[in-house]
C-alpha cells in the first residue's frame, strides 16, 4: 500500500501507456486461452440457439433467427469478455499478487490504473465482439457497411463492463462473493437483453426494466448498425452506453482507491 498523494486532476498519457503496455506484454503469455474462451463460447451460443430455436422459429422481429441472434450475441460477448476478466484479474492482482502496489509505486495513480485497465479490456473485447457477426455471415448474414461500427460499439460497451467488473472487484472482500453478482445481477441481465427474443413479448414491467439494461442498448445499437437501420432512437442507445461507462468508471476508481490508497 502507498500513502495518499496529491491528485494531479488529469490522466497522464505516459502513465496510461505504461500500464497498457504492461498488460499487452502480459497478455502475450496467455492470449491463446483467453481468445479461445472469448470467441468459442459465444460461437457455441450462436450455433446452439440459432439452429436449435431456429429450427422451431424461422423469423423473429422480421429477421431470420440466425441473423437476429448473431447480432445479439455480440453484446453477450462484450459483457462476459469485459466484466468477468476484469473482476477476477483485478482482484487477484491487488489481493494475491500485489501487482498494483508495485505499479502505484511508479508515477501512476489509481485513476490512471483503473482507466488503463478498462481501456485495454475495451480494445481487446472490441475485436472479440466481431466474431459472432463473422460466424453469422458464414451462415447467411449479409455483409453491410454498418458492421464497421461493431468494434467501436463493442469497445465502448466493453469499457463500461470492464469498469463495472473492476468496481465489483474493488467492492468485494473475497473472490467467493463474485457469485452473488454473477447469479444475482449479470445472469438476469444476460437473459433479458433482447439477445434471444424481443423484449416486446414481455410484460410491461419487464420491458421497463429491460430498457434500464445496458446490455439491451448494446444489442439494439449493434443490431441496427448491422442491418443499416440506424435512427434517432440509436442516439439514445449510444448515450445510455456512454453514461453507463462513465458511472461504472467513476465507481471503479472510487472503490479501488479505498482498496489501494491508505
């Protein structure tokens, strides 16, 4: 632990770059396993639900079901590949490895550390998020210029979920408490996001809750981008993701400061 120091009030690029470079070098030693789980898992979901339910329901909301779910799985990939690695990696680094103690001994503060971690995960997941769309293209999804927006949307949403995962890690006293967040919050969010079925078929109260779900706004933004149906409503989806990312980012900084700075 280090003693509290006077905050600079800004993010230093040199500090951010130093943390990100360290993460890139570290990632080079386990990228195969991380990439495998982050790309194969959503592909399995896509194929299982796409061809499983797809054999019973050919179209949903005017789309072929494989296309509907292929665009929706992007958001699921973002949440799982963003929040979960952040939760476990950050907790292990400060609780067991004491990696952050060494980093904070350099001219890096907690705000820069959290921001760099979130940015790195966001950039990485922005690439992973394209995989479900590419797989859906193999099974009939027509390519479009809107697909070029997918990595940007996925990266923004991933920064928010990574920050949320860091917030959970900073707030938790033990790694076992993650199960409360996973089962009590993240799993319901995953199921009620418009990924596998439209929210319009749910009761009114469930639709209201669904509209407060960041994952839903990511699903809608990706889907409308891929199918070239962007409109005014998508500015609302984008704004929601930005606000979610900012709130999660500040919460992550606040709780990590309580953990790391004495």
